[in-house]
C-alpha cells in the first residue's frame, strides 16, 4: 500500500495568502485525521472525519481553518488568510475503525508563513 | 481534561544499552496505547501497541508494559542501535466509536551514541 499521501511536502507562503493542503488516505480506511505539530504544542488533533463526515472539529484553532472531505480518497485543509503563527508541520492520518484503531500518518506538509 | 505525561523529554544511551520511556495517562477509560517513532523529516510511525487486557507485549527488541491500576505504561528498547535515534511518542485512546481520539505525550528524543 502507498500509505497516506500528502501534498505539498513543503510550502512557503506570505502572510495573508490562502494555503491548501491535500491528503489521500490509505484505501479502505474510514477515518481521516488532520494533526498539527509544533515544538511548543506537540501533536494536536485539528479535526477528524468518519466516512467523509466531520466528527470532531474542536481542535481547529480559528475560523481561518477549514477542512473538507468530498470523497473517501481525498481531503483538504485550508487556511485563509494564513498567519506566521500557522507555521508548523501538518499531518494527515487515516485509520480503519474497529478493534485495532491504529492511526497511520503521512509524511507531513511543512508550512512556513512569512 | 485528559492528558498524557511522558518522561524523559530527552534520553541519551550508549549503543547496546537499554532505553526506557514512561507515560502516565489520566483517562481511566483509555484502553489502547500505541507508541510511535518519528524520524527527522518524517511522519510518526507505529512501532508497537498494547490493549488494556494485556500487561506486556514484545516485538524483538521492543517491549511495552502496562499498569492499569497506576495508569502508566512504558516502552523498553533493548540492545539499542544508532538507527533507534528518533523522537518517540506515546498515546492513549478510548478506542470506541464516537470518541476516536488519541491523546499524545509530548515526546522523548532518544539519542543512541555509537
């Protein structure tokens, strides 16, 4: 299996610009997660979906952040407008719900907002 | 709220020695405890996990122990090698549908000195 695929791997953008991060989960997985990792706050869960439906978005920091999952094989995380404090690594992860509950992470999207 | 404390934050060991990382969780309903290894520039990868109905699990040089009464679990790496150098994260989860959240520890940076 190809694993969780994220794009872009690296993004440098100017403050105020829109940023869109993309994710393709592992085929057949029914849960998709967006995490943010920073030195100060570690790994934070932003939002997760089950069968393409958002279940918990309590971790989304502000209205500037939005996430969609139009189908089982694609999700986006959008930041508009971006700010320097959004600089972080954003991970997408997926899982097959059930007894095992193992979450598999992508390689991450490294975002720098200048 | 729920949290997972992880210690130590950094750990240096000589090649061939053992390394132990400890985590304590607060949510007594947690029943699934994965450990992830994150190498530089990559996403976290599952290395071992344990469920609450088991006290210990081993996989070659890696073992995890769980004490439900004390609400703590530990990762043990024996015969450490330079390639074990990475950041290790513990996590706790209830693992039931509808509350599908991992609470991650803050990470331990392990350095194995050759």
